[in-house]
């Protein structure tokens, strides 16, 4: 029975939270269009400022968290959200690895602030941009920049039904093979992070002849050093002929601070 005394079963409370990010992953939920109507019918959207000003106090059955932690205030807010959430799902590269803004973790943050802001003394920020899992327990990580809406619907449906979501832990190369996509490294010598990137995007870039940019972060147990060596080898050796800075930039994008990507990029600095 619902809390208002009616016979209708209580719908799970869904909350969507934002930290340092571009809002792209929240927009992926709104882009579900027709499917979103089914989601709305199955849950009570208790907090989602991207979509509605109406808010319902916690506790929440499922919280989707977008963005990285870059201020002390955000850290305190995150800890409160974790206490109010039965299941916490991080969505996107910012929430799962710190995002592209995590590049500041490898540089002098004060230099950036002085270069960008007219009044640097007004800016209160941490020297790092860190993923949500660095601060609180996370139940499910949904990768991508932005996330794949099919994966998002799968996770929400599974959690609503009380099932454990099943997400790929293999590399992008498996997706290419399953789709019959010609390998861009072999056929064109294109730099590609597919061999070390977790699958899940639906084979977006390789199927149009571009190398994978690593939006979904490193797959489990991958060998970034071997891939970097191949990328730096010349065309005569089957490689792409990248120099050190180009190799570093390839690893230091959407998931610059992810373990494996960060270390490999720094090796070529």
C-alpha cells in the first residue's frame, strides 16, 4: 500500500543529482523520449532539477549522480545524498573518473584560476577533480561521455525490478568484431583506443572510420603500454607514428584521471 493510504503500490523514488559536469548525461535520460514515459510511469521522480522544479524529500530508492567532486561543499552534499540513497548509480565519465576537468589534478590549479578568472580570489575549489567512488560507496557505474541511453534504460529497468544490471566489461574491439566493423588501425593506421576501452557506446566512432576516443574509460585488465607502443610505431611496423605529446593527448581526454589512462599518458609527457 502506498504512503497516502491508497491501494496503489508505492513507486520507487528516483533522484538525479548534478556536480561538476556539462549536463550531457542528464540530457541522455531526457533524450529517451518515448521510453522515458515508461520510466516515469514506473518510478516517482523525486528530484531532477534538469526536468522539473518539484522536489520530494528523501530517502530515495535510486539516485543517479552526474559530475565530479571539485569543491568542499560538493563533497558534503554528496555524503548527504549517499546517506539518503538506497542505490547510488554514477553516470558518465565525470562521475566515474573525474571527467576531462580532472586534467587540473595534474597541473597547478592556481595557474588555471589566474588565467581564466578576473577575480581569482572569488574562486573556491579543490586542487583535484575526483570521481564519486573516491568519496562514497557506489553501487553501479555507468560509463561514457555521454552515457549510452540504452544502457541507462537497462540499468533503471533492472533496478526497478530488483535485478542486478549486466554491463559489458570487455573492450570496444569486441563490439567492432560483433558489428563487422573494419578495424581502423589495421585498415587505415588510425590511432584508436578501442583495444583498451570498455565497450558500451554501440561502436559509434569506428563504424564511421574514426578511432575510438576512449569515452567509456579503460576496460578491465587492459594493457595500455602495449597499445601505446603500437601507436608510436611507424607505419612500416603497422603503427600510427604518434609522437609523445600526441600519445599523451590521446589518453588524457574524457577519462584522463582513470587508472591506466592517467599513468600511460604521463609516461609520454
